[in-house]
């Protein structure tokens, strides 16, 4: 970000239908509960294991919590697909990742006056990952059964958990293979 803090990043502000109605710095969007856009990318390795990580204590939102997605906010004027690839490569610490496949979109509401549009993607990552130390405190590729077992044991980011539950439901109603 070159000297600019995450709180200064400019985001598109959107309405209940995900239509852009303005722009604001990320910190202001969070503080005022302005609806914005995020991407969630499920990354799996060649054997189908799921990338799981623990966020650093310095993260602006959900510090030190576990997440089964990589991703983040969509910048002002940035398409979801572009943000998905950028965020996946940034957070996994790789270049040359294939374009993540878009699965679905939903509006997440945290129950305390903040909501954001969340586009969910999946990508296969056969590259050795080198997550950013400032973003990721711990990481591993875990079998799905272990992730399921850890759901009740670890403290997960709430929006990631909501996306994971929706993704499970989506896959149960969709005969398309999990990884391609």
C-alpha cells in the first residue's frame, strides 16, 4: 500500500442491491457502518486440503481469529473478480494463481449495524504459499474433516464462518465438483 494505512484505502459504498452509491475511506466505512464489498476465496491445494490461517493481532477487524478463506475488501472501482485474484495472491504470497471461480454472492450482516456484500470464490493453489507475516500469524492446508472438527474448537472470523456455512449449503444443492 506504500505508506497508506488500510484505514485510508478508498472503498465503494453500496446499497441493499449492491449498487454503488458513493465512496469512503475504509476506516470511515467501518466506523459509520457503511455497506461495502468484500471477496472470500476458498483456496485448496492439489489434494483438496483447505487453506486455513490465523489472523495477526494487528488486523483492523477480527484480530487473532481463524479463517478458512483468504480475501478482503474490494477497492473503489475494482471488479469483484479482480479483487479476488489480487487478494488471493497477496494473502497466499504467490503469483501466477489461476483466476478464482466465482460461486455466489450474499450480504453479510454482523448484527450490530454493519453489513457488506460478500462474493465467494474458489481457487486451486498448487504453488508453495508464503503468506504475508503482517496478515497471517499461522497457516496450514487442512483436510475438510479437520476443518469441520475445529469449527467448535477455534474462534473463527464471523463473516468467514457465515460464508463457509453458505458455501456448504451451496455445494449440497449443486452437483458441480468441489475442485476442478
